[in-house]
């Protein structure tokens, strides 16, 4: 079937570089004579028919902007069959032949279920700061978030040094430690706590006891399972009173800001690849980036597959921490 009109949306937590991906989808489609509709507020906007025709000029000057010009949402209604039926009817009314979704694993789950129920091609682009998607080395936004975190932690290190303090710094990653592990290595943190490893708190206490350095940085993933950073701080204060312990939660600062060069480049490549895939009559695949090449990963693999932490990185972090 020749595709004449596509829709594009961003869904779930926004990530820097989503705008660059939208731009690439819009311009690649227009280049090939395909009309583009932007859907506002992700799947919720599909249900509410928040459609807007997009021209090439509408994506001028957005490649450098964080957030998403299409807005985003986590739609509860799309998780119901009735919600998805409403969304399908709206897409049909608008004569949409295919959809490009940009988001994380929740977004792909939604796309996977929708494609089983309705005969409409979907392709996906991985956009989340968490970098936890199976089938791709990088997700759009991860590199920018890492750079934001490194800048913030460098600043904290200045004040930690000035006062001989121990800082516990919480970074994002609800279910995964990729952000914590990589930013911890990049900032030379004395400790890194991630959800994928057990017994870390004991190890950290032992390390701190044996290595009485003046200032220390411990990066803690939001999804870490052995307690919140406040609980951890209380524990350290009681067990190791010599340490002057402080906590910082970096929070949503990690999600905003201008995308890095890498995220703009990645988003541009994957956006163009998504349109190419649709022209090729592909469906239910995510555009992944493996070994510097674009790959197609079936939705069911991205949903069921689990991306493991690279054990070698844990060893590197431990070695560099002596
Ligand atoms: O999935 C991206 C992410 O930034 C997670 O790291 C974080 O746990 C979550 O979104 C926060 O979501 P919200 O902005 O909806 O609170």
C-alpha cells in the first residue's frame, strides 16, 4: 500500500532530542510526498483528536530545543480497549495510513497492543533519558541527561570539597541504573547504587569506613531497591558519624535543556529511518541504533526483552574507585 498520510506523536516522559526526531519525521515524509499530522499529548491526543497538520516550516528552529513541541502524556484511557477503539476511529476519520511513535517502553507497549487490535502500521523511535530499551545501544535523550548530570555533580563536588562532605545524589531511572552507572563513572563517584545490583549498601558502608576520604560523591539511581537516599543518609549518619552527609535529588532538571550534538544526530537518523521503514511497508518495529547502524527491532522484542547492565562497566567503576 502506498502511504499518503502519516501521524507522529511523542508519549511518556519527554526527552531532549524528541523535537529533532519530530523534525526528521516531518521533513523526510514531506520529501517523499507524504503528508504529516502531529498528534498533541501522545495517545491521549489520539483519543481526543488533537490533530494538527505539520509543514516543513513548523519544524524550523526546533532541532536545538528540549521538551517536545507536540507535548506528551501518559494516557490511562489508551490502556483500555474502548480508548484504543476511539483512537482508531479518529485516525481513520483523519485518513491516517500509519503512525510514528516516539517514546519509551510504555509507549511501545501501547503501540504493540494497538497494532494487534487494529490494522494500521505503527513504527517507533526510542526516546527516553533512561536508556533502558531493549534492542538499541542508545535512546534519544540519554546523552543529554548524562551531560546535565555531570555538570550538576561537578558543581556539587566543589562545595563537597570545600566542606569535606559526603553527598548522596539521586539521579533518574525508575527501573534501571544506566543513568546512575554511566554518570557515576563520568564524575568519578566514590559510590554508585543501582537497582540491578544487590548488597550495595553494605559494600558502600565498608568502603566508606576503610577509605576515609575528605569529600565523597555517591550516585544513587531513583529505582535503587535498598532504600531512599534519605534512609541511606540516616543509616550513614548513625553508622559513620565522622561523615558530614548531605543529600541532593537532581529531579526533572535531568529531562530538560538543549539536546547534545549526539542526541540531535541520533534523533535525525532514527526519524528519517522511521519514514523509510514505513515506505518499505514495515510495521510494528522500533528504529534501534546498534554499533553505529540503524536496526529494526520488532515491538514484541522491545516489550518483552530486558536490557541488561553491562557487567564490565560495574567492574570499571569498582576499579577506578580504589
Ligand atoms: O522514564 C523517564 C523518567 O524520567 C524516569 O527516569 C522517571 O522515573 C520518570 O520518567 C518520572 O516521570 P514523571 O515525570 O511522570 O514523574
